[in-house]
C-alpha cells in the first residue's frame, strides 16, 4: 500500500503502521493502520482473507473505520482479490491517476511487468475462496464488488467459474445458496479477460 500511495500521491508524506490511540486511559488500546498520510488526511488498508472470513475482524474493521472517519480521515480498503490493472487503478486513484504514476506503481509492485503480464483480479490458486467467507464477509464482498469497474467484475467472476470447472467441486469455491449466485452467473464480456488467469487452459 505504501508503494501505491507514494506513486499516485508523491507529496503525501506517507507512513506505515501508524498507531491511533483510541483509549487515552490504556496505551495498549490502539488501531494500527497499514498506510496513512496526515497531509492527505487519508488511511489505506490492505484486507487479507481474514477480513471476510473472521467475524471478529470484520466487526473490528467497521469500528475502526467509524473511528478514523470521525477524526476526518478518508478510509480506503484494498481487497486481497484485486490486482493493479489500469481500471482498478483509475477506480481507486481517479483524481490522481496518470500514466507516469501507473507505470511507476507497476514497476515497484510487479517488478517491471506490463499490465497484460499480471494476474487478473480474482481467485486463482488461493484456497481463501468465497466458500470460506462468513455471511457478513459475503455481504462485504458484494458491496465492494458492486462499486468496481465492469471489467474487474467480469475478471473476478470468470476466475471463480474456471476455478470451479478445474477443481470439479463447487463447494470448495462457492458457498451454498448464497447471494453470490447472481454475481457468479453474470454475463461476461470476453474482451475484459485479456489478463493472466492461472487456471485458464
């Protein structure tokens, strides 16, 4: 997250692992954030699988976000199933997006690989599939995905479809009887699938 923020907001004076003391009577009670800028009044968090599969983590995230927003910070979260495609970058960094910054971010994070050489957003070899998500985590996933560009939605849905096709056990990938069904069965524009899918072919 630090590399991303520095690429798109180079004057932001970003820090990592900053602690926000939310209880003045107990120094051990604090929120530690992944990346923040006092200058930008912005906090960025990377959300791994536990942020969808652990209800205690999900509740803590909700409380933390309320606290930080109450202090006047803009809180952004980067889900573990995303990659830095151009559409994703433009979605998250709309006002700051430019080709130079995007190229710099790709160089730092993907070691010089071009966009068509990086993994598509989605679920590839990970065992942390939506089948592991708790109910509140599924809702969180659906809310986040609903705001993403159409290309990203198509890529994530496609990754789930080919995952199921390859492992031949849907229960390993998709929760049974879930609200995810409509997303999973969405009509996909194949022109959006020109990135890498580890299970493709």
